[in-house]
């Protein structure tokens, strides 16, 4: 068996695109993804799928139809499946996402 440490800083330094998650690990039916964000993402949902945001650097916000949360470096937040959401960052932030394999975003822009 091969044992390999995943260096998150090295993985992040290889990411050049914003809002483009890269899978860095898997366990059971879940994927760990790294993403760099800045500015606004679109309104969307993850029907039936909870999603975890862990802020590694900077801070991010997630707007909901009835409020918003701020997630700072060293904090995590679990978005419940089906919640209409719009993630955003006022300046570049580095995030780890944990979500089931095959999770997709359902466009929610029609309900704005």
C-alpha cells in the first residue's frame, strides 16, 4: 500500500482559475475539493445534497433567500441540501469543499 500526504498549499498553488473546484481526495462516496473564489457565484441549489465549506484562507459569504452567513479562515459551514444559495467573496479566498461524488448545482436564477 502507498501512503501519500496531500499538501493543500501545493494543490492550491496549482489552481489558476476562480470558481473551478479541483478534486484532491476521496473517501467513501465523498470528494474533497479545493477552490479559489472571488466575486459572486450564481444563485443555485444542491437538491437533496448537503455541502461543507471550509475556509482555508480569507473569508467568504453565502447569501440565502432569507439572510447570509460569513465564514472566516479556520471556520466551516454546512449548507443544507436544497437551500437556495449564492456564495461570494469580496476578495480572493481559498476554500475546501466536501460533497458527495456527482453533486451538481441546479440553476436557481429563474426564481430571483
